[in-house]
């Protein structure tokens, strides 16, 4: 993904979404919830996600409308591994752009992703039970603190005066994260957008901004004798729709000449449809779960219509075993049901998931972290049943030390899990985590774990068995290069030994007066510069687990 595309995508999201709302309803009260978790240190084309986000927020703040209030909530930016690390940095109020951006620029990604509780805290700061409120969440990953985004969003929507949560998935590679962010938005009447490329995002936003106003409220109840359209839907002939599923009934005028849906006349959620409809020609749509039925509806004056639509659908409850004895209990598990053509029929996240699906054949895929399993599914009309999947997965905890029996690596590290190819070499990356003790859920099988800190790196193979909780400690065989030169502007690090061509391999450049860099044990050339002027250079031997101080005359 191009850096410019991501930058432009996020800019368009705020530039289109927020001003459009402010024009419609002056005096908007908005809180931006920013992801400060460790994964925001990941880079897109050489630039950290958090730096991209900071740049975009700066553009938004520069064009913020003075009558609108803006607050800031950040999570995961102060402590590692703490799900309570959520801070209301700026209470909602008139914008002081300089102070606001100073707070944004101070964010340093570190910890977990308690995005659900962060959204709840933002809503409370906006007094959402008393006033209209808007929360905009920018997150690059899945909820990691055992909260249920869907349930919390539903509670917020129920208690709020008029709360909308708009969510932005920034560089997502996890379908569970997509489901969570989409559910947060859907349950509160907000929008969900993925920042993958500028073109797709711009089209989505144009559609959002141009969307028609919501359909008119349901008609007030009429005397029973005037409820001229009544209907009761069933799962199949003689089989009722099981709870908690409830039909959504929508009556629209016929499609327009250009093929777009006709004007909505009424929609409602109820077990049965009982409504008064003026004479005319309409289309009645019944949606339940992932099943849908459309019927023509011709209403004549003085005539009663009674309909019995049949969904020809079934209900399947999916669950899974981690191994022969342990059930899947992690609500971050993501279920996706796909049709034979590969299109998604239904998806959600939870340990146990129930779907209502039209009769037919499908495939279901269950993902949890890097682990995944899939199975064929046959849905029969009227059938209500369970289906069990088996993960055969285990958990892997990774940590690292600078040298055998030496100090642990506690900051600035990453652990990347790769699946070895047929030759035992590293192939595509499966997952990357950034905590000192990072935990992965993986299907049984062989893996290679690549650890990086500074410019040092090391790898270790590992075999995961079903139900196993494995821990590996990787010996980085690394130490630190350190120096402090008054007036220096940069340090250039090269390989200590020249190649056959007489040149030393360039490794990296560190800017500023201080050098503090983790490197693998070995020989290095350290050059100190003031702008383009060389202040000095030395060959330094770095030993694993030791700090090598470099001084220049």
C-alpha cells in the first residue's frame, strides 16, 4: 500500500465526514479516539503508522470549524500490557489547535488495544445520554482486552440521545478487526471505512455523504380494521424463525428506471408485519440473518392482504475445539461463511456463533490470531443444528535476551512468525507482535520466529502441537553501540569489515547528538558527522550482552 494512498485515504475520511456533519448540525460535539497501541509502530513504506495518523490529524485540525467542539482520547500509549491504559487527553470543547496537536504529537505507541472501552469513555465524556455526540475511532487492529465491541455499541446506542460511532480501519490485516470495527459503527448508525487506498475510500465517502436521509418513521398504529397488509414469515414450511432472529420488513416503491432502489415507504423490526399501506404497487423485502426474500406487493383500496413468506433457510450454531479436550472460549475468534463463488454470506466474531443462512452449500472459516481452520457447510431449509470445528491449535509465547543468560530485551522489539517453505526457509509472514512477551495462537505445525531490535535480529524454529502452551526465548546475540558527541547531527553505522571491493556495507543512520542502538555482536564502523563534516570514525567490536561506548576526540 502506497504511503500517499493511506495518507490521502485518511485525510478524505475526515475532510468529507466531519465537515459534512457540522454543516448539517452546527455545534457538533466530537471526540477522536486514536490508537496508540504497539502495532502503530509498524511501518508503511518506511513511515510509522502513528506518524501518518499524526500528519492527517494535523490537516484536520487546521481546517476544523470553530463552532464545533473536538476532544481526544488515546489508548495503549503509556504502558505495555495494561488494558486500563485509556486517557481522555482533551475534553470536548472549543479547539485550541496548537495545544491539541501538541498532545497528538506526544503519543508514543506502546501497549494493548482496549478500543471498546476507549469508545465508551469517549461517549461518556461527550455526555452521550444527554446530548448528541459523535465518536470517531481510528484503529489498526483487533480488540485485545476481552471486551465485546458489538454488545457495548448496542448498549451505547440504546442509552444515547443520538450517538454515532464512525470507525476507520487503518492498514488492517485481520478480518476479526474488520468485523469489530464494522459492528461498532453499524450498531450506532455510524460508518465504517477501511483506509486501504485513496480511490476506494473516496468512493465510499462520497456514497456516505450523498446518502439519502433515513426513511420516515413507521406509521402510527391505526385501528385494527385499517391494517390492510399483514404477514408472518417462517424459516421453512411449518418451521418458525427461532429467537433471537427477528425479521426486518421493508416496503419500497418499485425500482427506479436506472435500477436504483425505489423510495422507502416504511421499515420495521417485528415478528409479524401489521401495517396500513396506501393503495399502490410496492416491493416487500424480508431480511432475517443472511436470508432475504422479495415479494411484489399490490395494494388495492378496501382489500386485505395476508402474506406468508417462506425464507427457505436454516440455522447453524458453530463452535470449535482448540484440541481434543479444550473448547474455544476466545471471543476474538472470527467466523466467516462464504458462498461457492467466494463471496461472503455472513461473518462475525465470538467463541460460539449462530448464523441464519439461505438453503445451499457454503464454506465456513474460523480464524483466531494466526490460526485458521475451515470446513464445508450444507444448509437445509428448516434445519436448526450445531456444527463443531477442530482447531488443532496451540499458543506460543515469545521473548528474547541479548545474550545467553543475559538481560531480557524489553523495549523496541518485534516478533514475526513465518511459516517455513518446503526447503525450511522463511516464507510469508503470518503475524507480528511488539510486546516483550508476545503471545500467538497458531495451528499445529512448524514455524520460524524472527526477532528484531534496533538493527539486530535473530531467528528460531519452533514446532507447535495441538493444545500446547509453548514458550521460547530467543538469544539475540546482540549488544548496544552508544555514543554522545556534542554538536553532532548524525551517526552513520557501517560494517566493520570491508568487502572484497574494499567498501564497507552501509547499515543505518541515527540522527542527533546521541547514539544508542542495538546491534548483533560483531565489528562496526561508527562515523560521527556535523551536517556533512566528518567529526571522527572508529572501528568498534560489540559483544553480546554488553554496551560498547564510542568516544571521539
